[in-house]
C-alpha cells in the first residue's frame, strides 16, 4: 500500500530503513534517538547563533558570561570552577577568558586572601550585555518549543535527564582495551598532547 503524505518517512526513518535493508544483522534502533538528537542539535545551534551573532558573541562566550551571572554578586569564578561547570578543560576556559577580557566583558583579578587564586569577574559592560542577551536567548528557546505542549516539554526534559544518566553509566562501564593486546608501534605517541603537556583525555562529549 502506498504511503499517505502524512506517513512519509522523515530523514532518520529513511536512513534506518536503508540500514535495515543493507545490514539486517545490525540493530540500528538507537539511531531513532541519537539521529534525531543530532539533527535537532544542529538546528538548535543555528537558531542560537542567530541571536548570539547580534551581540558579537558565540555559544562559548555566552556559556562563560551566563555562568558568571548565575553566580550572583560579585559575579566571579575561578577558571577551574568555570571549567567544571562548562565540562571543558581549564585550558579551554583560559582561551575563552582571554577573548572576553580583550572585549572588555570580564576582568581577571587575584584573590586578596590568596594571591595564587585568580578570579574572572564580569565587568559593568559584561553584566549589562549578558543581562540583555539572556532575555532574548530564553525567549528564543521558548519559541523553539512552540510545537510541544507544556506537558510534552516537561516529559521530554525528564526523559533527556534519564538519557544523560544512561550515557554517564555507559561511560563508566565502557570496556578498557585488552591488557594483553600489544599496542601498535608509535601508537602511544599518536594522541595529541594537552596544553599541560600530558596526553589529551577523551572528549567530554
């Protein structure tokens, strides 16, 4: 029976149907979730950047500025604290702070009680900017969810939280390489070094 237009396969369903035809021995059911997550994230990122570009910032800069704002007065955090919240390396946060400081949106200052500790703090200009961007940003995100009811949004949020826990469990239980397997010559040196000189760990996401 021919499909009605309303039943037409979406892109992910089409890809899954192709995989089932070519590799019926492989379970591709997870693609129904992760394929749509990936496609949704690409659209989400595009819509976010349309807002951020109006204010001459990007998603990484917004992440830092928003974290400082959420911290409350005096709107400051150390690079290590920012890295832990943003799930990136301290080196990655340092690069973001360099750019934001150059733009006059943050300033770095030493803790008077411990000169070894350096805080990144919002400047008056940074505080004014992020307060303006936040209002536009969350209105933009709300618009993206217009196709869902309030109940559907709440259920999806719960399911995504459950999915994140499942991913964390998968990370923790991932099998390590066989100990008795001989590494290929030079393989130990193939990984790029991190800014601190040690070999880079696997990405956070």
